[in-house]
């Protein structure tokens, strides 16, 4: 019965999200329904002290990242940077390979340290441009962006600075480059199968006569958080593919974001070696700052400011055109994306606090004895339930890291392999319809679950299979 309560709450949230209802309203309602069915008198306390606290904690930490990410996306759109980067990639890949272009761009952004949410805002303007020119259905853009930023570049390729690849290091005492060969095999599997799927969907749509706006050219009803059209003055040239030195400079803001993110991550702990204690300056009521909690956030915020500034300097005259309207669109989109994701975070916090959640953990632990399979299954399932890969992995490792280390030693499994398998598993079923990144992606592209989620789910299945694929490869070959 405990399990059924959680599944009911999760199923209801998935259903309403898929139907296009706002999770800002339904995430707390579904979470509190689970509380009510467990213990009715706990509803109001859980709402005030768990849901609202978790939601506000998320906003406090991540709203600046969403805001700066949205502004960064609008600036690279206004300055023509998106169009110039698209020209260069098209030059070397081909004008008809719009899907591959977007996949490579998203992978570059993600692997350079740009957060997944920021990558969504940054990629969409020229994804829309290229898909429109290639007459590929717009409904395939979310799946393409998800594939580019949420899969192989996030946690499979060794060295990725994304949170899913960082979290295991503190528990297993590994590094970001753990199991490099196994990780690259997994990344190659995802890339090949994912590209085959997306291209097959494109060919099927082309054969059916479906273009960018669907069959018959009817405009899709939408309210995108980011503009889908580049200014007319910036459109010319993509098809012609004439690349100049100025076009190559368009990569500068992206490179600077990646480099400065790494620099700030390295040097901020040196500037604040013991965090920051407000009591030392006579402000005891404000507590202290733990660098472990804010280092990644501060680093990406400062890096985005550098990226925004450099993009503006590259084409200041273009930024002045309709700057107020464009910034307002970006700010509005960031607010919607933040609230959507924060509501999901609150939902996950409530579900994780229920007694039945512990029962699910114990049941999965008893079912799978092999630590690799157990860790992958546990991480994948719990990440799916709470709609967060990093959140699901954190819960699993916080509770069971010592047991996994002991079991891995008993089975002769290197902890580097545990790291890679669990990191990849976290990025599997976490992208169910209630996932914050999925909701943000759909909000940015102006599409609904009904229009675009089916293909996102296919990518999710591919990523989930990949996590278990590398376990099979390791078991058969011993490759690390």
C-alpha cells in the first residue's frame, strides 16, 4: 500500500504534466495527496516545512543561474552569435545535417561546463533556425536538445563537469575521469543509437510530408520562453555558409564560459578557504557560507557574467535593438522555468520524506545483490521517482555508499566502475515527464508534452539501456 501511494502520486503528476497542466500547481497537490493517504494530519506540516522549504531552497540557490542562463541565451541570439556558430558547424558538417549540428553544439556546451538549464536557453535560438531551414519538424527540437545535453556529454564522457559526474567522487574518492574506456564505450553507444533514432524520425516525417510547422504548414500554437526567430539581418548566410574571422570569434563567449567556470572553481576556494562567517563582520544573524554548497553555483554565475559581457562586446550595436523587449522575454522565461523546477524539487522532497520511500529503497537493496546492478537500478528508479538525477543519486549514495564500497571490494569491482555506472544510471529515467529539465526544455521551446515528449522518452530509454550496457561490457571484458 505504501508503494501504491507513491506510484499514485507520481502517476498523477506525470499524467497532468503530459496533459499540459502547470506543475507549479499540481506538484504540491500530488505530493500532499501522498501525505494525506499516509497520514492526513501531516498534510499542512509537510507543506510548510518540507515542500515550501525545499522549493525556496532551490530558488535561493539556482534562480540566478536560470536568470543569467536565459539572458545569456538572449544575448547570443541578439548579437548573431548563434547564427555564426551555426554557419561554422554547417560549413564542416553540411547544411542538411541540422540534427547532428545541434547535437554537437549541445555536447560542446555541456562538456565545457555550461549547466544543462543554461545549455537549453543557449541552444534553442539556432536550433530553431536550422530546423526551419532544413524543414525538420519543430517537435523534434526538444528531443535533439535533450540528446545533446542530457546524455553522453553529461555523465558518460570522462571529465564532464556536470553534477551527475561530480557527486560520486565525494563518496567513492574517485575523479571525473573514472573508468575512461568504459565511459567512452557508453558514450559511443548512446551517440550511435540516439543519432539513428533521431534521423529515422526525421526521415519518417519527411516521407509523410511533415515540415517545421507540421503537416500542411499550420503554425504550432506556442508560447516559448525563448524567441524562435533570429533577426532578419542575421538570417542571411546560414545557407550560403561563408565563414569569416568574425564568425570564428562567435565561439569566444562559449569558450570563456567554460574556461572561467573552471578557473573560478579552482580559485574561489583559495579566496574563501574557510567559507565565510558573517559573525566576523558583526552580522551574526546571517550565519556562514559553506563553500561546498555554493562553489559550483558561484562559479557558473560568474562565468555566465563573463560570457554575457563578452558577447555584448562582440556586437554592441545589435544588442541595443529591442534590448528591453528581448530581456523581458528572457527574464519571464527564467521565472517560469525556475518555478516549474522548484515545484518539482519540493515534490521530490516530500516523497523522499515519506516512510514508504524507505521501503522502496530497502526492497531494491534486497532484490539485486551485485553492487553494480544494484547501484544502477537503485539510482535509476529513485531518480525517476523524484524527477532528478543528481537528487536521486545523492539520496542513494548518502544512504548506501559504504555498503556499495564493501560489496564492490568483495566482488572485485573497481570503484571507478561503480562511479561510471551510477553516474550514467542517474541520467536515465530521471527525465520522466515531471523532470524539471524536461519541463524547462518544453517551456523554452514553446511545445507541450503531447507534442514532443514521446521522442524525449525514447532518448530516455536509450540512455537507461546504456547504463546497463556498460555493466555488461565490464562483466564480459573487465575493461575500465
